């Protein structure tokens, strides 16, 4: 069965304390791995798309990497405004474009 | 703002009533998706349109749910005879091509009393 698992469920960091979020996946034919940020009460905001193992994308303090079984979202020197839930999703060969999401990692960055 | 828009943002209804939500995608996007999200969970796929054709529906989508996208522009999602279990955030997303990044709207929060 296609599935996406994110860990940890919640992560508390001090401002400036770097860390990584994990997304492991099992899908029949990966058609892209997507990272989103979601603030409370709002829709997910697109961050990155990764398509093949070894690919990396960066945006400000965030860097996403992809292997054949998992993806990492690295957060370098986070700030309080980085606090949000980070969602991982995969496109899979069994669909025509819908995404399978993980439950997300809730990140809190304290000043 | 040329992003995805959804209306209403909030809807409170009584059990048994019908509700309808609207989604306006990014204008040049021909693919439109509906998802449902409950507290502490990631979005779950409901249905997908390419232009005006509804090409895929989730097994989650019971007979009480119906979606349309007339003329391949905006889309509506109707829930008939609402139940308390329908309470959730209903999200709409659009994309330009298959498996391209999907851009989400702000969602419609449904509360069924």
C-alpha cells in the first residue's frame, strides 16, 4: 500500500538550532516528492518538488534532499517565523496526479 | 491576487442540511483537485478534474458528495445530508500539468452541529 510517514510528529527548537525533518515513503512509482508548509487555519504553501534520488533544492534556511526511500527537510539556523507544520506528499503511479500526504511535522522555534 | 480562492472560508451548518463550496483555480491551470483535512492529519484526496472532466474519485467520496467543474473553470463541491463526521477543512488545489506542483487555496472550514 502506498504510504508516507513523517517524523518526528512535533519538534521544538531554539532559535538558531539546526535540525532535520524526515519523510519516508512507500509508493508504486514515485512521480515527485513535494514539501509544503502549513500555518494554522490556512492552506498548504508549496515549498519544493524533488523528482529523483540525489536531487537537492534550497530556499532561504530550508534545504530538501531525496533518496530512494526518504526525503529530508533540513532547517539551518531557524527563526521563530519558521514555526509551522511541514507536510510531505508524493505523487504515485497509481493515480492521475493526486498526492498522498503524510501527517506532517509540527515545528516550534522559540526565541 | 492570482492564487487559488475558495468561498466561503467558514461554514457552520446543522446535521442533515446541504452545503456547497466553491473553488476558483489559478486561471491558466487546467487541473483541479479537492482534498479534505481533519485536525492533526495531512490532506486526503477526494476528487480530480482535468478541464471539465472528473477523472478520478477517492473511495472516501461517498454518494452524498458531488463535485462539478462546468466549462473547466471554477469548481463546486456539494455535500448532501451533512453528518458530524463531515466536519473538516476542505481544500482545493490547482496545477498546470500532471504531477506538477499543486497550489492550494485557503480552504473552507466546515462545522456540522
